[in-house]
C-alpha cells in the first residue's frame, strides 16, 4: 500500500496550490480520506476530510479557502488551496482510513511554504 502526495512548494501569500494524493494497493472507494498538516513545533492537525460517500468537513481555519475532493476512478484525492496565508505553512499529509475496519495508511508528506 502506498500513498504519495505531490503538489507542494513555495507560494506567495494569496496564491494557490493544488495537492494530490495518489493511492495504490487499496480499494480506494472503501476509504475515508483526509489531509492533515504539521507545522514546526506544533501538533499535527486535521485540515479537511472526505468520507467514502463524499461528505466533507474542514477545519475552521481553512473553510472557504480550501476544497477537498476525490476521484475514485483515478485513486486520487486532491486539496485545492486558495488565498494561502503564511500560517498555512506546514508539511501536509494524506491519510486513508478504511470505512469499516479503521485500518489506516499515511503518505510521506509534502512541504507547503507560504512566504513573500
């Protein structure tokens, strides 16, 4: 099983990035998915989640700016991040959690840096 994030990088405040998380080795549609992030010196926190049925929820800090989505045909999850702020700087991780067993998997993380 592998989860591979991509799309991170350096962006100016107010800019946009789209993160992708490509999965292999699992039946993607059976998993609830999430993006989490961890900034230096801080605990990992939930950014956004999408259930196997497509319901979404977001951290208050990103509501209205970030959009989570999934494409089960491509075994890929996305995080569209707009109006980025310096406080969004963190390593972003994707997580897949089986909707019945709870078995979960993590990606290796991708760095997002928002700075002028």
